[in-house]
C-alpha cells in the first residue's frame, strides 16, 4: 500500500511534511519532519548555444527528528540555524589544526592548542572590533559576524 505524502511550502525553496513514527525497537513515538530543498543543478553535456546555461531543479532531502512542539517551519528554521553556529566550531578546528596531535607529550600538546586557540580568537576579536555585528533576531539564528580566513 502506498502512502500519499502532502508537501507543505515553507518558502520558495523549502517544503516539508511531518509524521509521528516509532520504530519497532523503540518504546516511544517521535515527531519526524521530512524536508526537501529545491536546488539548481546545471545540465551536463554539450549545449547548442552559449547564450544561457539550462538548469534543472532537483531536491535535497533530510529528516529532522524532534521533540519540539513548534510549527514544522520553526523546527526547520531552528535546525538550519544550527549549521551556522556549528560552523564556528568547524572553523576553529580547521584554522587551529585541532585535528592533529603535533607532539608526544600532553603538556606540549596543551601549549600548542592554547597558543593556536589564542591566535585564532585574537584574529576573530580583531575582526569583531573592526566591523559591527549583524542583526541576529532572525528565526535561523545566524552568526553575528562573517569572519574572513
């Protein structure tokens, strides 16, 4: 038996549907919000003219399992906003080489990490002093600053 899914628009890019579901091995049912995002994908292959590049609209899908009671739109915006905040930690890890262990001794590695993080934070602080913060009162909770590398 096929289940008919009714997608609801969030905006001109995002759509969603939601359902309650409990896998057989779980004791509790949870709310699942299924999302799809329109993405433009360039058409591959030879073109007759160079006047324009035809684009196909495809979708990227993801599922958010949540215990939040807000609207599905709020849940999706909240979830998407986490990405900009988590990018801060990813940048710190990349910019300060936290993915490597440069020395054989704990104290040496601790000094390396402290010096790296201090240099990274000093760079960010200088950028924050030089440029005002962006408006943050938005549903996706964007970061207050766009930092340069």
